[in-house]
């Protein structure tokens, strides 16, 4: 009787396991559900049926997406129309646990200096264009030389948020970080040589999109690198092709997007909606499918001081408490800092994110407009899309940037930066091939779309050319370089200008060490030119999540 019971239990367990395997997940056997053909067999279609979940990149924290009220819902004494509350939905994503620090940024500068030596005139502006502006600390009536000379490089400030970085530099750091993380993944997986990391390779660089689209063009076409890892060498030896590397069969020698080995998305700046959603950390206020309250700060409660018994009265963020009061009374400081503070100096919010209020304001991806057009879009809202595509050369292959055709740009402040680097795929605007008869987009540059100017109104068609002036007619300063290399700066002195807003102005979020408590509300928003920097603006990176919304299965509460 006992044996019969055990046998029935085993059969039931096996049956249950079979039923479970038929639901959710990848749900693939060795045969295709479409054709019945073999999957991952010798002659069959290849598909990664063992892919589990996206791993967070270094430094990132998972934030499960959902709906929230974007905009100011508490204490709006300014009645500022650019903070009008609106309901938005954000997809799940990852975001940096802390702001990017001086130490993290110096790692990139060190890499650039080794790969593109600034003493080489050909590369000089690559390094100079990446340097933070340390002069942001200067004040006409203040003595700040210690910060000007030491804040970026001295080890005492290594774990402080980097400042003096423009929006453009923050984007370039994100791109650099993506390629370095993916390059290390390929080294660790055995596809690239073990001693590769940190070497200059004569300016021949790894770029993620180039590797995925045209792996033979990576590292300047040097296949001793792209096929020099232990796994690639072992596979070639197994095939007996060690001596003939030009053989057309490259199966298994390069990683493909379908394998899910590389990061499925790039490091980037968070959108304004993502940043605000992450800063609020409303997970503690959820009640079934709605929120029980409206948060004013990243922490619970309506005050900037802690109410907990063990640290009652301590400030919860680094901000300016009053005129001439940046930190409190000596010996018993209110917030422990007079300028910026080290990362993780204050408690994180409910998502485990530090300094989402105070310390430094942060760049986000969006172009600034006073209006959040939730009537047009309430899902992953973002203003700033400029769609491009890979340039294809005469040989039918993607056009890869070389050291001889780096594109440099002179910004409005006269600073020269590199717009691309060797190894990247050249990008061009989309055209009718992508837009013909589409209803969801019809142009490459969408920054001006429905932004409240005359072109967005119904009466625009009836206006004369003289009346068709843009709402955002900001000053147009001119910076040119003559044949001798002299920078010529011309200021726009036109008195008809009515605004500082244009397509080169980006949103900044969160209060800083220079701000009063009003700006600690995640809903507050300001703007600043994307090619300029300040001593109170930093940034953190984000990454899109690919696949499931949640990292764990949901079940009813009751």
C-alpha cells in the first residue's frame, strides 16, 4: 500500500512538472511550434531557449514600471504651468544606484588618454572635449580655488558626484560605458582575448552596434582580436581552419544579438518621466491598483528631517536650508555637507536609489518644453527623438568611422568636441524609405512636434510668412572657426528674442546643494543649454528593460 502511494505521488509530480513546463517562460522543446523542424539541431534554426532574464548592468538597479501622476501635486506656490499634473505610464527599466562619480568619470578620461593621446594633434580635441569644466566652481565674490583645482581629480572627492559636465558629455559617457561593459562581457565569455582590456589597439575600437552589425569591421577589421578569444580559437581549431581565417564559415565565432549574451540595451540618460517615477519611489504607497497618497519627496512624509527615533531631526538630503546656510552649525551639521556630499551619504528611497533629491541636479534625456503633451502620448513619454539610420557604403556594407574622418563640432561656447569616434557606424537622417505612408512618424527630427508653437496650432496655415514666427525664438549665437583655426564668437543682440528655449536646451531634475527645499520635489523641472555645465549639475545613467515587466510572478493579495 505504501509503495503504491509513493508510485502515485511520483507520477503526479512528473505530470505536474510537465504541465508547468507548458506555461510561461520560453516554452520551447526541440521542435519548432511553427514548422515542426528541429531547433538548435545540426541543420535546424538556432534559438536561445535557455534565456532566463535580463541581468542588470554594472551599477544599475531594477525599477518596475507602472502608472503615476507626473507633475507637481503638492505645494505649487509658483503656479507654474510646466508642472501640470498628468497621468503617465512608464515601462520597467534600470537606473544607476547613485550619481556618476568623479572616479567613474576619470576612468573614461584615462581610457581616452591612452587610446587617443592628446599630444597627437589628430586626437587632441577628443580628450579636451571630454574634460569637465572645472572653472564652474569660480565665483566673482567667492574663494573656491580648492574646488577648482582638486574637486575632479583629488582622491578625497573620488566618490563625489561629477559636476562641470554638459549634457553632451553625459551622453558620450553613457555611450562609452556601453561599449566597455559589452567588451568585457565578450572577454569574459571567451570571444575576445583575455589581455585586451585597457589596451589602445592603435585607435581601433570596439563598438557594440558595429560588432553586432558587421563584426569583421570591429577593431579596424583586425580579426586576430575579434576572433582571438579562447572560445573562438578552440572552435576554429576544431574545424581545422586555424590556418585559414578568411574562410566564409564564421558560425559561432561572433556573438549575435539573438544569443542574448550582450546587453540588450545601451546605457543612456533616463527620460524625464523615468527619472521622476524612480525618484518618487511610490512602491510603499500602493494600495491594490492605485496610490494611497501623493508624495512630496523621494522619502515618505512631508518634511525634510527624519522622524525616526534613531536619527530624529537629521536632514534627509543635501540642500540649502537658508541664506548663507549650506550645511548647518559647525560641529553639528544639519546635512553633513556644504557643497556636494559623497554618494550614499543619505538613506536611499524605496527603489534603493540614492540622492534622488539634493546633492546635485541631474541631466535627463528630454528637450525642454513647458508642455508635457499627455493628450498625444501617455506611454514612455519623451521629447527628443531624432531618428537616424546606418549609412551604407558603395560596397553595400555599413560605413564605419576611421581615424581620418572623425567629425568635430564647435559648440556655442566655443568648445570643440568629437561627434563620433573610430569604430562607430556613421549615422544619417532617415528618409522616405522609412517614413512613406507611416502614421506613427514622418520625419527624422521630432523635437518640435506639437510643442505649442504656431506650427502646432490649427490657424498656422492661414498665417502669412511674416507671421509664422516660432514660439521658441531663442538667441542664435554664432561660433565659427576661420582658416587659421581662430575661434570667432558673435553674440545675438536681436531685441526681438522672447525666450531662452530651443532644441539645444535640456531638462534638469532634482534639487542640488545650492537649492532650497522647494526644488527637492521630483516633479520640479528646469532647463539648461545642453552644451554648458554648472557646479551643481551631474547625472546618472539608465537602461531599458527587455522582456517581462516584472522580475517575479504576481499573485492576488487575497
